[in-house]
């Protein structure tokens, strides 16, 4: 729920996604710059604009540039083998979200292969998420002071979690110190 709320804000403002233009259109970028989109071309657009254009049918996401089951499994394997957090593309979860969106749409239209792929990818994603969450919680608990060094290997979404955990742990630690060590009548 936390990331869902932030997704509509500036969280993905600088995220770009690859799309294929399926119908000619004109895009007005922030700052007023207009771009002509020609049918059949492949371009990289800010996610917020690509999402609107995809909804109205002007573009489709370039599936070849998204993550897929093998990419998630590979990342899970890397995560299992490394002690620390491995680096992920900063837009890893966004690309995976778009992939899930496309798979769900195919599955809803009766594509049984997409239904199977959706379930396999869901399981692989949850495995990866569990591994990374465990490492982030361990980092925050053992070093509750926010560290840029630790955050370098985290995605934006993970950085939000990490800073929130560090803040909560620090507040709790301070309150426990005050509770136990203050000179108050018991």
C-alpha cells in the first residue's frame, strides 16, 4: 500500500520505459516540448507519459525490454549466493510490474500459457522479495543509522522501506533508553 500511494507521485518521475508506437500521436513533455510519435517506431518515454499513451492505445510496452521469469530467477539466484544486497536496476520493480500487467491482460483473455507464466513469475518474484526484505531488515536492525553506502544497492522502493525501518528502530531505541534509564519513581 505504501508504494502504491507513492507510485502516483514523483517516485517514477525519472523512470523511462521502452515502447512501440502503434498509432501516430503527439506527446507534450514537461516544459512544453512536443514530440511526434510515428507508428512502428520504438522509443523510450517517461513512464508517466507511456502509461497514459498505452491506456489510450497509442503505444504498447516493448516486451523485449521488460523483465521476465528468467530475469527474476537469475536475480533470485544471485541474491541467494551473495551475503549482501546485490544491485538491481533502479526501475526493476516498475519493469516487473509492467510485465505482470501484460501477463494478467493476456491471461484474462484466455491465454493459458500466460496464466502459467504468471504463476511461475509470481512465485519467483515473492522468493526474490523475501530474500531482499530479509537483508534490508537485517541491515536496518544492525545499523539503524541511515547509510548511503547500503542504499546504493537498493531500488527506490527498497530505500523507502530501509529509511522507514531505520527511523522506526531509532525512535524505538531512544524511547526504550528513556523508559529504562530515566530517573523516575517506579
